[in-house]
């Protein structure tokens, strides 16, 4: 039987003194670890992750996990309440402009109040030169936790920056996890995944058709905040001559379709993919799904935005998730004020062409209309933001033996289990 | 051959001094009247009307109108540029909160700066007791125009309220028209129509499946600003004992689907319906379409909002445009923070039931999700705004002989034509 | 000894389910009536009323009222939390555009869901033709309360419009009061007062230098919602032949300086004026202050806005509260982009002249700058909004014997006291 | 005689197609260099710099510069038009959340589309090992310009990110300058200056009482974008063994008081300080002012924010620019909803104490109220943001012989003059 605990954490007090609380559901299965941290809705209009977590609640009524889960639906009440007219506009904080998913602390990078690092990986590797991997894991996790405590402590005298307050509360929860899933959506997009580079077996377990592979360079997002310090640690041990310390924590951004859409029925389908990944990581028992689907992946650096060459309304020429060739029309940008006298409808229309081969992944709305995008997209508000995956990968789409990668990870997680057992003993 | 004229009018100067201009396309056919005024996109996110006007441009390349048209796509650059994040939020002015479609001047009502009416219909009827209908039409139109000039004149000393500036510029164009079409969209809605009460034959010419009939009471919208003064005039003549002065101008709000959607292809279909109505009004030659569709209409007073009983994300149970019975589930309102420990998914879900029989017409987004609505909907921002048409009309859905109503209107418009000819002579 | 009661009412649930609560402090002195309802901060940036209410808390620690008070600081958490960047922008609801002080229900006007009035004053006067004034007061108050209950009841089936929800909660509190004070601030303004027409003695008790007299015509504000139904009742009795039923309830909008300013020290000074008015109304014992100050009053209709003739930054030429003559420079509107080559500073400057004699009362900020205003001002966002009091009143500035008006009111309030005593017996 | 040129550059096209233009005034004096680039109002509510530039226009009618100036008032029409209600909220872009003064390109850092640097300073130093300083200056300026051209060129295929579009247009102007002045204001603040570290003589020429010294680390602001690449170049030459290449360009952020304030009269005073600095840099003839004022400076790292410990309205206890000791009350944070029953005013008040000795420099408004700040301040929107300068510097406040530093700089600028002469020759 699972043990459930529910608590509320406060992530901001409004100017009027009302506390913005977040519900945190902790499910302890047979072991404390491996532990998955799963949150939804850090951006206000990205709703669908809540449906997936509700579906996980249903599944966890029937199944006791092998490890544990911390589930946080609706993690950001500030974003969720930022409504203007009929639409939520919750990507950045209306107080500060800060993107809610770019404000996490880089715990192996320079600290905010000094040039010293929060945790110095090389010093840690030196001090733990001969330690076992399980002890390295627990020791490093403690060090990361202590860094977070230090930030909290300093805030007692100087107060706490609103940008950091929410991030700190989330990292205090997520620092315990072996795998972190941050449930988002695109603007108008299919399901896709941001995964750490070098995590192909896990990627297969998710089974999403499109994958963007993130290098171990911190840029403020939660997936990076989760895995980059552990990659840094692995690299530090490698520099110190030990190559047996893999990255021990993974972090993913899971994109569950389009903004401002919400379906309980689709949530059950989305949950099945998360469950498969949780089986892969040993949080749940059983084998992950065998996905026959062809996956399309690209490096984050190859995921580029196409910005519209002109202003106007967007009439999409291809659906998100479509492969296109250089020169294909992605969208028509329409501004009726460009018509002369007598007016010709064609004068209003500017075609946007694909600047390279790729897959049009994500479309940004502009003037309420839809912007065509391949991989990535940005915020050229005049219009369209169209990102491209320039080079198609072959190695991933050619199916590699799943078990290999899997075995490597599992061995790591067996240790997690062992460690967890020790904790409980 | 049509004669085209294109000009730009200024509807606001931004704080930085940049002029917000609007393109006005005037197409003069064989006669100056009947004249149709058609505008699109007064609300920022209601885009589709622009596609319909572009399609009208295409049609007017092939066909010379019997009367004239003034076509104003993208009539409101202030609303169109009010973007926050990826979405346009252009229903109300971020300067003042004023809904852009509620600020028109009621030209037969009390003036803004005194309790006297702009134009006193009873005085006009008394002064024109024995005039012919054609002269009444031209005289009253002149009186309305003079009222608008008076507002403009007063602004020279005191300046001009931003709320009125845009409305005044539009009314200066629309006051010349015999029929006014204001192209909008719902939030998430099918195509439907706001029509003046007592305009069934015209309604058939449009052929939209859903119709809301607007009484002759001014509430600030453009359709009312167009037809209510003329109804007031007709009523004043009736009070003075003349029953041969019908309402000589009609105004419609045409709802072309959902916000933040834009399709050139659909614009061509939408234009066909507008063309049919323009044939009905004699602006274009030919007969309006024979619509076999069953129309569902209700009085504006019967078009009611259902507001959500609780906060949360909306999972729609019925599609916009669906007939429902009292007690049917319209939507599920979902808030995962309502779950306890252990959490059950059903704890998060509150069903919203139809409080009466009706048609769920329009759904308002809330938290980015979709809100279920029958007729009307409002702004209970927590969530759903669900409006209902309570009583189904029979008389309209039973098809009445179209030609009758048509003939009545035509006779009026023949006079318009005659009058126009005199003006030109 | 006063009896205090504190409770929290909920005025909205946020999309995330958090309840927006408002603290209501009720202080019962020796009698339940006369009862004063005082609220602050219905608009988000109008802060100073909170300091005045805190100062009233201090005063009420030392003094037991003769009547009672309901004190509601920070009455509008929705507005108070609507912050964009460093500034609060809480005049209208970002959900709907509705001005928070224009959404109250007119309880002797037509109801929202039908053309019948909530309470029909002529029917009430007919039914109470021979009743005593005290019974008329209590009976009419009950009728108003029942109308509010009807709105609440209807909301059980259809839900409640966000626009009405807050207004209804406030009117449920204020309907019990004999005098209502709604504490606001101007944009950049001196202290001034909106008072019901025909309340000069009370106006003297407040002692504010500037007064705008509001006719008994409902336009949505709380002061009107408080006193207009009682004026309507008085008028109905007069129509029925009884001239001994005065307006039994007064409502004031008290403007305590400028937006976005807050001072506890000034709050103590502001409270002294409120206390003087409360003495006048018999809520507190003792005599109101004798004000020697020259008061300047004008009718609401004479309080006009001057809108800027051009866009730009505003360099004020006169301070708010200054008397000006027609043609005086009120402000300089500055746009450096108007300079040519070589640029001359004077090319950037447009002077705004007073279009009439008056007092420049209120300046609206535009582009962050300050806009010069006499009486009233509006929202021409390009710039300046400058309102004028066109005609100076003499009768008020010539001091009339205070005791007269006072005696009339007191006699009314003695009855309140008697009535209250009966209620308690 | 000066030669003036005026042109308009386009920095964005609105969704409706309207071009947002910026006026650029170029004044060529006796030499092309030294060239000062001065802009105002990059943040929407920071108005006062426009008044200073207008006053410079006046001065330049009487005086021909020794060098040249590029003057850009109202440089950011996007920010200037972002108005919500009465206030401008123009610090970050409502499209993207990006702070308008954090999006500049770091031209000696890694480029946006690859890991290579735009300009590699070590490679440049190697290639110019034996070049003269004047040639180094012109060669490096050309390299920086070429990097900007490369970004522009790439945008032809992929479009241009809205975040970069404005920054690129500004840097294309500023790259030519020998000194860059970016005119800002604080929220509620005295006049103060952000200066490059190691520019004390120039600091004296400005004569502002408070100075924050910025290290040569790029964080996105214009002052850094101006001087950091040149410091990087100087450092690269030092690494290559040449210590005779100083930083050849300086950049300053000049803070001219408080947001949402604008005064032509104060603009003339502000301009005098800018003129003194321009004389120091040799752009204008004559000697800079001898300032006797005691300057207080601190490192950027010592300029810290105090965030409010609680929510509420802010009642300032000290004025911006006041020296305080650890433990002093900076502000009172007031929330009336914290009062119990019976309510005591003191229950509503939380004191904010200085966590260290310092100068309270800048106060951030929150809930419209004022937040107390010493050096820096942040965005804890609940309230106060209070920054501190922890350690007082002695070396600056002890007056050092101005001429020394001055001479060093001048020698550099003599070369500028010489170089400029060569260009013209």
C-alpha cells in the first residue's frame, strides 16, 4: 500500500496578504527511491499536465510504486491567475517580466550573492575521490540541499526576490528526485519532449514522436536545474580520473500539446507515456512500452526559430509536426491594409517560406492568429515565429537496442533502491 | 465598372505621437445607395472578418454593385496591437477598460454634454409630418450627420475622449449606410448573427443557423447605433399618426466563428453569406440564397449566461452550437487542489449542468480552458461562462414565405435608389 | 464600551481556487443606528483610505460611538493585486474591463433579468401612504435587502457574473447604513468630495475645500447606489402628496489625495474630517468641526474634462487645485519627435490652455507624466485630461448658517436612534 | 557651425503593420570624433531624459561641438506606448517579458547562433600586435560593426527576434561612439549614476552624488554593451603583453530622478551635468565643472536589495538618498487585514529594518506605495524592495586630484580627435 501525504506550500503572498498556496502530493511506495518529481502548469496557459497528474492519481489507486512520487499539479498560482480578458497570459511574471521557467538556481554555478559556486563540483569530487557511487549520490544531494538552505537563510535578513521565491520552493522539492518531469505545452504544437542529451533509452520509454536534446548547459529551466549539476559532478569526477560516476539524475520537459486546451480524456493517454517512463526509471514496476514509432530528434542548437518577415494575421499552410522542405510555404501573413485602390486580395498576402529542410514543430500565435513553426519559435510579436530542425537525425530513428541503455540506468537505480532501503532502516 | 476610393483615417495618436490609421475602401457601383458599411476586427482577437472582406474584394473585381459599399478591414488598430504574451486581448481598451463595441453615441438619445437629445425624433417627425419617405430618409440622415459634427466641433475646445474618438470616426462613416455589418467572432463559437428584431427576411438571406434578435434599445454596440435611431424615428412618426415610415436602416453583428482563428479559405465561405445579404438589401444585384437550413433564434433577453459554480479548468462536455436539455452536463470544472490525501481524481471535478433547455452557443475560455455556453456568456473569470437560450422559437424555424418580407424591404430600397439618383443628378 | 465583530467575506475565487477575502470590522456603539458604512481602496492604487480607517481604529479605542460603524479597509483584493511592473493598475477589472466603481446594482431601477424594477418606489409609497417615517425607513431598507437576496438567489441556478459578485457583497453590507463613505483618491489631486446634491450642511462638516455635487441619477457608483434609491423614494412620496419623507440615506465619495501614495501620518489628519462628518450624522457624539475654509463646489455636470490636443509628455504648468482663467496655460505637452533639423526645443512643446474659467482639480498621468485637470478629467490616453469647473458657485462659498441644515438632518437621525432602540428592545 | 541630420529608424512593425519609428538627431561639430551617443526613455515610464535632450538641443543652438553627438530622445516607442490605465508600464516587453535594457548583444561574447564569439578579442590582439592605438580603435570598431551586420544579414533568411530587433538598431548607432549615455530614472530615487569601474575622473565630471560602479562583466545593459567589449580588448592586449591599450570607450547609465515624472525646468539642470561630462570627454570644448560635492560610490556587487518581509502598503520612513545605520526603520509595511477584533492599528504595521549600514537609494513602488531602498532594489512585488550599499567607500569621497585621471583620459581622446581628423582628411 502506498503512503500518501498532502501538504500546501506558500510560494507568494499577494500584496493584499493572501497566501498563494500549492498542493504537494507525496506518494511513498515500497521504497523512498527512486523518486520522481512531477509538476504541471508552471506557465499559466499550459493546462494539460494537470489532467495527466489526475490520471496518475487514478493509476496510483490501483498500483503501489516501487519507489516514490512527488506530484504537484497547478504548481504556479501566480501564473494561473494572470488573466487578461478571456485568456491566461502566464509565461512571464507581470511583476518582473521573468519567465517562470528561467529563474531556477544553478546549484553548481556561481551563487547570486558572490562569485563562489553554491557547490563546487571539483572540490566535491576531490573530497569524495574514493567514495562509492551510492554515497556520492547521497552526499551530493545533501550538498545541493544545503545550498538551497543557504539561500533561504540569507533571505531572513534581506528578504527574498519574487523571481527566486517560487523557484526556491520548487527546487527544495525537486532536489530529492532521481528524475524530474516538468509538464508543459507548446503554443500550438503536437506532443514532444525536451530530454537531456545522452538519454536515448529513456526517450524511447516516453515514446513521444519529437524530441529536442538539451546539452548540459544551464539556461534557467527546471529540467536543466535538475540534471546539469549532476552532469557537472560526473564531469568533475572524470576530470579527477574516475569514469564510473554517471549522471545520476535526469530532468525532462514534457510538452503535452497546445496552450489553453484541457481534456481529461487526453490526460489519461498522456499519463500512459509518463507511466512508461516511470517504469523505465524504476519508480513503478514493470517494463516500459515498446514504442515502434519513428522518433524525430534534434539538438537544441538545431532547433531554430523562423520569424515572420512581415506583420499581419497568420493563415497556416502546414500543421504543427509536419516535415517540410526548404522553400515550402509555411504560412501566409495577411494584412488587408496593404491593399491599394482598387484593392486586390493578393496584395494583402505575404508567403513565409521554410528557410531550410526540417519539421515545422511549433506555431506561435500572433495577432491571435497562428504562427507556423518548425523546431522552436520565438516571440517576434509582429507575427509568426517559425523554428526549424535543420538536420534530421538518423541514429535515433534507426532503432537501437533498448535494453542496453536501460540496463545502464537500472544498475544506477538499483543502487538508489539500496540507498533508500538504508535510509529507511 | 465600380469606382474605388481608398483613404486612411486616424483614430488615435499613440503617446509617442504615431498615428493609428485605418484603411477605408469605398466602392461605388451603379448608384450611391443602397450603401452597405462593413467593418471587421473592432475587437483585437476577432480576426476572421478580415478574411471575409478580402474575399469581398475578390468578388467585387468581377461584379459591379447596384449600390455602394464602404469596407473597413482591421478597423481598430488599438485593439489589434494590444498583445500580452502570445495572445491578443483586444475586447476592451487597456487605457480605460471600455469595451470597444460599447462606446458608440446614441444619436437620438441624450447628448454627452447636456440632457437634450442629439436629435429629437418627435420634433423631427413634427417638422416632417407630410414629407415623403425618401425625403425623411435623407433629412434624418443629415440630422444625424449634423449631430456627429457637433461632437467633433465641441472637441475643438475641450479635446476628445479616447473612448469616443474611435466611435465617432466609425459613426461618421456608418451614418451614410442603409445597412451596417459589424464582423465579429465569439470566443469559441459557431457562426451566428445578432439581428434587429423584426428583420426575419434579412435573417434568412444571411442563412446563419443561430440568430439573436436585438430589441430597439440602445446599449452601445454598433448594430444598435445603426438601427435604433431609425426605429426611434419610425416610432415617433407612429406616435404622430403616420404608420408608413418603417425603420429605414438595419444593423447586424455577424459572428464568424472563434477568436484567434484566421483562415482565408473560410473567409471565402463567409463572404458568400454576406453577399447573399447584400443581394437582399439591393446593394448587389441578384437574388439572395434560398436557405433550407433550420434557423434557431431567440430574443436577446432569452440569451442568458451560465456562470461556473466553481473555479478551475474547463473540460467541455458539449460542443458550441449543441442543443441541450435542463440538467445535461455542459462542462466539467477541474481543480486538482481540491483532492485530498490520498487524492482521488473525481474530487477535482465539478460538473456544470444546464439550468434550462436551450442551445449551448458560446463558450468562454477561462484559465485558458474552454467554457461552455449556450446563448451568451459572460466574464465570471473564475471559469466558465455559460449562456442559455431558454425558449426555442417556433415561428422562425417554421419557414415563412420569404418573398413577402423581401418585397417590403425592396420597396424601401427602390426609393433609396431613386433618392440616390436625385442626389447625383 | 463598543462591541466589535470581525469577519471575512469572500468576493471572488481565483481561477486557482484561492478565495479572495475581505475583512469586515463592525463596531456597535450605544445604538445600532445611525450606522455608517466606510470602505477604502475599491480601486487598486487608491491607498490612502486604508490609513484613514486605521486612524479610525485608533480613535474608536478611546471613544464609544453613539451609533455603529462598519469599516472595510482594502475592500477589493482583485484590484489590489492587479499589478503590472511597479504599478498597480486597479481601476478596472482586467478580466472584463469593468470599472470596479461602476458595477453596483440600482435597486430602484430595472432589474438585470427583467424590465421590472427591483423595488418599485411608487408601489412602495402607495402601500405605505400613512406610515411613519421611521417605519418607512425600516420597511424600505427591508425591501432593498430583499432585492439583493433575490439576486443572490437567482445566482444559485445560473451562477454569478464577476462584475456583480463584488458589488453585491458590498451592497449587502452597505444597505444597512444611514451614511456611506467610499474612500478614494484622484490621480494627482488635492483632497475633495463627491456629495449628493442638497447636502450642504454635511459638506461643511467634512470641510474639504472642493466639492462636486452629484444629482440623484444612478450611474453605477457606490455613493449613488447608496443615496439615489432613497431620493427616488422621497420623490415617490412627494408624487403621492407627502412631502415629509426626506432622503433618509446619504452617500459620499471621499477623495484623499493622489493615487499610489500612502501615509499613516496623513491618515490621522484625514480621519479627523471623517470624524467630523460622523458627528454630524450622529454616529459619533459631539459637534462637527466649524470649518472656516472657503469651499468651492460645482455640479457634476459642470465638472468637465479637458483632453489634450496632442500626444506627448506632460509638464504641468499649474498644481492640482489651482484656480485658472480661460486661456491660462494648464500644461505643456512635449514630444521631442516633433523637432526638425536642426532641432529646436520649442518645436516639441504644445501648450494646453484652459478653455474656460475654473479650478484645475485633477490631473491624469499619461505616459507616466502628469496631466493637468480642473474639475474632472478623463482618459484621453495620449495625454492630459483636464477637467473644468466652469462656473464658480457663490452660495456655498458664502457661509450659510450651519445649524439649520444640521437640525433638519438630526431630526431624521433622532428617529434612526429611536428606531434602532426599538430594534434592540 | 554644427551640421545637423535628422532621420527616422524603424524598430518594430506593429501587428497592424504600423511602423514604430524613432527620431535620430546627429550633430556634427568640428570633428566627427569624439562622438557621444545619448538616448532617453528606453523604459516607458522613465521620461526625464527627454527633457535633458531637449535642453541639449537648446545648448547646441549656441555652441558648436568639438566632436559630434547622436541624440535619440524617446528611443523606445514600444515601451512608451505600453500603458495600462493611467500608468505606463514599460520596463519589460509585454510580448516577451524581456527587459528592454537587458537584450543587447555582447559583441565580444559567444554569438547567438553559434559558440564562436562575434569578435574574438585575443585573435584581434594577435593580429594587431604592433598596431598604433588609433588604428586599433578604428579597426576594432569596424570589427564590431561587421558583427552587427552579420546579425542583420542572418535575419534575412530566418527573420529577426523581437527581443533583438530594437537592441540591434540601437547598437548600430552606438557602436560608433566614444562615450555612451543611456538616460534612465529610478522608481523613486535621487539622481545617480552607473559608471564603469575605473572611471573616477569622468564620474567627477558628471557630479552626481551617488555612483554605482559596474565591473566589466556583460549582463545585457547598454552601458555594458558599450564599454565591456573595449575592456575585453584592453585585457586581451594586456594578456598579449601590451599594456598601452586602455579601454577606449565608456558607457554610463544616468539616472535622472523618479519614474513618471517630467519637468522641462529640471531638464535644463540635468543637461548641465551631461554637458560637463561631454566637456570631460572632449565632445564639447571647455573644462568640466569642479564639483565640490561629496560623492558616495559603491561596487555593483555591494548594491543590494532589501525585500519586504511582509505584504502590504508602504509608508516610507526615510527619503531616497538617506544614509542609514543597521537596524534603522526604512519603512512601515501596512496591511489592515492583519488587525483582529477589536482592531488595533499597530497590528497592521510591520517595520522594515536596515539589515546593514548603507544609503537607502531607491524605493520601488508596490501596491502603488513606495518601497524603501538603498542601493538597488528588486521586484518582490508584494512590496518593498530595498537595496543597500553595505560598505562605504573612502577613496572616492576623499577627493583625489581630478586632473590626473583627466589627463589620462584626455590623452586618449586627443587621439580620437587626431584619428577623426585623419578620417576627414
